[in-house]
């Protein structure tokens, strides 16, 4: 039996069920709009988007692992490459590039070539503190937590705020190994 | 069986044969030891109550994984036995066989462990376990009413699983 080979992002993207990109963008826009109306505080909306992303991420990881056949990554560099090339391609249809590694190899930046969430979007003056794509940072954080990596994911550059690219910084805080969950006296 | 819409599940499920269930039982655990699913098709002997049985099974596999990784002759690490492992390290064990049954095991990097106990002449079930993992993703993970980390209560998942297992060689 041939060993399982990890499938490339393009191959998987061609096989998964896809939705219309505009529908996706407009739905996401409607969600953010509604959150702004309900919560009013921009900081609160940022936090809520991150939490929503986290809840998505913890489920997304299983789908990712099942469909992409990747084996366990040996180190964080490989993890970042897999997220950028296979993960983003599979779920958003865009690839990202990995840059800005620090000396220890625990912190890197993912630069998105293209961000389907922000098509047609402009931030008004009242929402200048809003991280519109914060759901993505939550998704990455949630997914990595389910594979034993505690990370901190933040937006460094955001085109909606006037920068020239979308840059997501992923910082590995620690790797949490599996522990025997039952106590001995139970 | 076109219940997955456009997405492709690999391997594609085998055609169900007329024979009865080929598997004895199945467990699914998550990384915290919670038994998400226990299915039983053919188990004449039961010695422990279900809680103890789940703990025993989980503990057995946890220790086996640790042991097999430490005894790996091709690995260069010299960790001590009992030290918790990071998911990237160590080799993964697949199955063991006794004269009365064969136990096949698969663990995903996210900690989901799937265990299938079958008759001892079963062929290698790695692809089947992967298929079951795909079923788990489609029916359980994507279900918005399911809370991750709790036991699975999905009739559809159970029926699909039964159908698939019935067709296993």
C-alpha cells in the first residue's frame, strides 16, 4: 500500500465544496456590521471576532488534517509553511508567504497575497480601531491550540488601515505535550 | 453513496457485503481522555463497567504509544520513559494482534484517537481508520449542535458508521 502523501493545497481546493466568493465576502461583512451594531465598542468587536475565529479553528483543524493528509510537522517552521501553503489555499483559496523569522524560529509573519474577506470593504472614520479580519487570527490560534501549540496571533499590517499588505504575526508561546489525563486515585 | 456532496473522501467506501458485522467494537477518544464514542457490534465477554473499560483502553494506548516511541531503534532521542511527548516526536503505533482479535489504532495530530477491534485475520485497516476520521469530520465536527469534547450523540453518524463497518473485510 502506498504511503499517504500530503496533498497540495491546489489539489484539495479543487475537491472541496466551494461557495461563491462574493457570497462569502458579503456574509462576513454582514456579520461584522451586525457585531458593530450590537456591541458598539470597536475593541469588543475585535475580541468577539477573535473568539468566533477560535471556535471555528478548533473544529477546522480536524477537517484540515483529514483532507490534507499532512503528517505531524517536525518544527514550527514546517507548521508555518503548511498553514500558508496548504491551509490558506484549502479554505480561502489564496496562498500566503512566510517571512520575518526571528532567530529562535518561534515567531514569523504570514503575508497574504490577497484577502477575500476585504473585497469591497472600506473602514469608516468611526471604526478606525477595528481589525476587520480578526476572525482569521482566531482561527489560526484555535487550530494550533488543538495541535498542542499555544500561540499568539496578531495583525501587524492591515490594508484597511492604510498599510500596504496584510501581515499576520504568529508567535509560538509554548508547545504543550500530551499528559495522562486521569488522576491516579480515580 | 453521495451524501458528501462535492467533497471527496478517500478511500472511497467498499461495497457492503452480505456478511454480518466484521468488527467487534470501536472507540473514539479525544486528547483529554474523554470517550467520544463507543460502538459495540459483537462483544460476548464484558468484564468491566463501561467507565473503567474506557479508562483502561485509553490508558493502554497512551502507555503503548509512549513505550513504542521510546523503544524505537531508529530514533536518536534519549528521553526517559514516562516523559510526556510532543506530538511531532516519536513513532506512531498502528495495531496489535492476539489470537482472538486485532486492535487497530489511529491518532490524528489533533489528539483524536480512533480504535477499532476486529477479528484477527483483518487486513491492514489504516485506510479504513482514515475514512472513519473523514466521517467524523463530516458528521460530527461540522455539526453546529455538537460541542467539541463531549460524547457524540448523532444517529446519522452511528448509522453511517455501522454501514461502513459492515462492509469491512
